[in-house]
């Protein structure tokens, strides 16, 4: 049976049906999974039909009621993928944190730059099990994450990467935390899998590792 993904748009996220940004991702996912967009208010019985819920660039904060339902889904064994963006554009970092902070992850309002001062960063510091066949990932326009004890880092920035707010010291760019039987996976950029980035470096393999190799 194919895994099932609910791609949420109730928090004003990007739709995966956006041809300009996500047509390659749409083609890939529709071959591998059953995927629908979430246009209805979140309901726990409905959520349990899905292996993953994706929140990609949420602009609207998560209400207390939504956090409770997502927590129930995670405790049940669901997996949540939460992707932000740099500089808190459109309030996305704060919106992500309104969910992730309940589980020890904060999306920072910063911008991460490379040795040329550009937000087009690449890093080889991907940790197991997500580094299988991954040499580098390309993470443009990423913020960093601040994580609490019990949260597992997944991707670190390189030593020469810089945060305009935090400087450079083991910058965390992706992390995950176990919640009950489920997992919350958070990453600082929602455009690592858009049409510009998906086939750069090892991004496609990284996506495979996250969604299909470690279920």
C-alpha cells in the first residue's frame, strides 16, 4: 500500500499543485504516494488516515485546538513535516514555532549565508539515518532552529555558514523529535524541494530518505 500524505493548506501554506514552484515535486509524489490537500478543519479521525501531514510555509499560526489535535495525531503514530523560511518572512518562522515550540523546536527569524554572503547554502552535515547516499543538501533561504534537550538534530550548517542573529556555532538547519509513537520533522526552508532545488546536490535522495526509507 502506498503511503498517504495530507498536504495542509489551512494555514495558508504553499499548495504542492503550484506549477511554478512545485510541479516536479507534484509529479514525484503522485507516483509514490496518495496525496490530498487539507482544505477542511483538522479532525483527528481524518488525520489518522494519513502517514504524513505536511505543513510547507504556514503563514497562519497554529491555534491551541490545532496543536492539541496534531499532538494526538503524533502520539497515535503520525509523522508531521514542518518547513519554514528565512527572516520570518510572512510570519512563517513564528507560525512554525507556534506548533514546534510545544515539542522543543524554535524556528529562528534569521538568515543563513554561505562564504559569499548568499543565502544559497550547501552542507554535507546530514546525520543518520538521513545521510544514506547523501553527499550534500542544498538549502536556499533557510533559517536556523534552536532545539531543546531530547530533540535530535538532523542537519547542521558548515563551519563557514553564518547566521545574522546567532553568528556561527553548530547551526541546526533541520531536527526531529519523537512524540509518543510519532515524529515531528522540522526544517528551516520550504524551498529545498521546489523546482529550483529538488534536483540539485542530493536533495532528491534526502527527500527519499525522509519520506520513504525510514518509515
